């Protein structure tokens, strides 16, 4: 599951739980809450051992580059 999908799923869960209060809370307040909570949720998710897809891909690229450099050094 990509980070966007995960955040969207969490957003839907929060919206569902707040739906009973939806008539009382303006939409801009919900989006403001989302902006404040989103970074904190990402931090909690990373602490659980998961990382964003973009972060994973960057780390994978770095690892591949390092492996190529090691192979070149071993050849010399």
C-alpha cells in the first residue's frame, strides 16, 4: 500500500468517525485538522516500521549505487 493510499485510508476512517459531528463542524475545520494530523500520523507509521514509498525507493537507489561502486572497486 502506497503512502498516499495509507493516508487516504486513515483520512476516511477519521472522517467516518467524525461524520456524526459533520453537521456541526465546518469543512475547513476538518481540512485544517487533516493538515495538522497528517505529519504526526506519518511519524507514527514510520515508528511502526513502515516508510513512505518515495523514501524506500531513494534508499533502494542509494544501495544499488553503493553495490555498483563496490563491484567496481573489487574488479580493480
